C-alpha cells in the first residue's frame, strides 16, 4: 500500500477519535465555566474561609499536572471502595482543572466591569442573581473571550493524557493504529495534525467572533 | 491513612523527584536558550526566518506535548534516530518549551517603546549598547513572571514522560501502587510533591523579580 492509501485507511478512525476528543473537551470547558463562576461567587461572597478554600483549590489544580489529577480522581475513589468509570474521571479531571484556570480568567473579567454599573443595577431593583446573569456574565464573556479561547486550546491538548485510561480519544486511536500498521512516524504525525486542525479551528472561530462583536459595537 | 507506608515510600519518591527535576531543568535551560535564539533570528531576519518561526510556533503550540513526544520517541527510529526515554523527554520538552519561550521573549521585546531606542541613539549609543543597557534589562525584568510560569508548565508537562517509562514522579507512584496494592498514599503524596515543587518554582521566580527590581533602582 502506498502512503496515500494508508492515510486514507487511517481516516475513519482518526475522525472518530477527533469527535471523542472534541466533545469531551467541550463538555469539560462548559462544566469548567460554570464551576469557575461558582468559585467566583464563593470567593467574593462567603467571607475569609470561603475565599481561602477557593485559593487552595486554584493553587492545587494549577500547580499539579493534569495527568496526576486524572490518576488521583480515578484511583483515589477506588481506594475508598467507590469504582469510577474512566470517562467520568476524565471529564471530572478536565472540568475541575479547567475550573481553576477559568476562575483566574473570569476574575480579571469581573474586575474590568465598572462598579457603578452594579450600583445602577441595584438601584433599578435587580437582585444579585439577576445582576450576575444579565449584567456581569455577558460582559465578562466578551472581555475574556481571547483568554477563554486559549484555555479551550489548552484543554484540547491536555486531554491527550486521558488516553492512559483507555478512552478512545485521538491519542488512543493513534496507539491502536500503530499496533496494527507498525508505522509510528506517519500515524503520530497524522494524529498531531488532527490536533492541529482542532486547535486551529477553535482559534479561527474565536477570532471571527471577536471581530464580529467589535463590528457590532461600532455599528 | 497508613503513615508507616508513607515513610517507607518517601525515599523512592525523593529519588523520583530528582529525575523529574533533572528532566525539567534541562528542558527549561534548552528551551529558554533555543527560544531566545529563535526570537532573535526572527527579529533580525523577519522575512526569511519569520515564516519558519511562525510555522514552528503554530505547530508546537497547536499540538499536545504527548503527541510530540510519541513522534520523537516512537517515530524517529524509522529514520535511524533512536533515543532512550529520558533523552526523548529532555529533547521533546526542550523543543516544546522553545516555542513558548520564544513567544515570551518576543512579547517582552515588543513592549519596549521605540522612543527609548531612538533616545538612546540620539545620545550616541551604539546598537550593542542600546541592546545591553536599554533593551535587555527591561525585557528580562518584564519576562521573568512569564518565564516562571512557563518553567512551571514544563515541570508539570514532564509528568507525561511516565507514559514512555521515564522513572520520574508519576511513573514511580504507579510502580509503588503495583508493589504495595495501596492507592491512596502514593497518589496523595504524588499530588502533594508536585504542588510543593510548583510553589518552590513560583517562589524562586518571585525572588528573582525582587532581586532584579532592587538591582535596577541602584
């Protein structure tokens, strides 16, 4: 078989691996976003103990490798007699990890909103929850979109380590293809290019959104 | 929690921490030096080298380190280049780091206003003097927090080397689990050790920021 024929042979497996990687990463980013909002609320509204706990959480998840967090989430519950599915451990590890990074990103976004807006909203009779969802979150999303994009790319790349738990993501598909074809160079290069495609698409999508929201503002 | 077990496995973890530090520090030094060179070449030859530079950064920053490591460790032998796991890790992490370090140096360099360089020229300073006395001190100071952050990222990324059986911290935890059949102590200790190492790196970064700041005011 020629190289082109072999590459065509790899395609269906690589496409299915890309789908798995893409949806696990997206799920983790979305879960991580809501968890990060929760961390922000805890940090600002629950006094010194809450703020201290959030700080420890963020420091730990930013200071340890994602692979180690994954292994801890998979094996520690087992040590206490709770069996956890590998997909669940993977989503939890990616989501909890991303929550820590996103909470730092969101913190900068919240800080950029003038305080007078919050006071004005309060005068209009909005309650804290309405202020959060209708005044703060939409603006924070717009302000932090570039940072959230690079966090999404980090999660897509970081998710390659979940292949150690035998989840059929892009990286795992690579290993399976090598086991059959015994051609690691071309297989792993194709896998790397598939990741590059995913991360480049995300970057292009985000810059298009940023561009459009800028035009809307000027219109 | 079995404290006797923790005492028993501490020496193995200590030894593994040295392997992790060795791989990380070597990769940080290689990556920072290569990143510095890459940025310098891209600044001096923006058209010819610029395309290669942007392609390299795009490729390295757009793909997982694990995939890069697999290409180097499993793929290169096809060209007759066979590296052991530790060599592949140091070289792979060094190349990976170089792309990020180069971008940090670029950002630091671009943040120095052009007016300063023109002012230096007006005072009769040569290109080399401007580089040494005006650009470099400021660029380094601006870059230190980002460099510290990148060093921590490389330290954490080195855990991936466990997958190609480098006997560093993460692989050692797995080995201990296989020998002792207890999961809780090795994995809790593993997380704690990485956390402490990252905090130590951050502390070193803060220290050098202070030191550089003090030196500059004299």
